[in-house]
């Protein structure tokens, strides 16, 4: 049985630079590596390495246009994370409901 959430997705989003790159692409749309590097605060090779990790995790896609590579966020790549959070959200809601019922019975 395959885990609901891959460790690679957590590891990828755990890095603040990768998370910032993904957030910028999700917010501002497709951008070139050059444009991303200007605001990333790290070198172009480092930006490219981070984008490679995001691509491997299914969080971005790329396309070549001449000499430039452009990246676009794939928000649907977050689906395993959203599913995982929903699973544990339901778990905790059930636990809190059970606790509330127990405490209500104790008050009677």
C-alpha cells in the first residue's frame, strides 16, 4: 500500500527557498528562470536546482522558449497534501466530538 503523502513532497516543500519559488509561481503565474532568480536571493544555478526538485515532486512544469526556460506552478500537485490534511482533520474532529460528548455526560 502506497502512503497517502509522499515524503518527497514534504521534503520539497520543507525548504523555504523552494516554497517561496512555488508560492511566487502560484501567485504570479508563469515566469522564466531569469525572472525568478532576480528575486530569489540565491544564484541562478541554485534556483535551477530548486526548480528541478519542485518539478520532480510534480509541483511545477517547465517549457523552453528560445534560450529561456519558463516554469508554471501545478497547484494540483498539492492534492496529496490536501488529502492528508483532510484525513487528519476528520480524525481530530471525531476526537473532539467524542471528548465533548464525554464531558457533557460528566456534567449531568
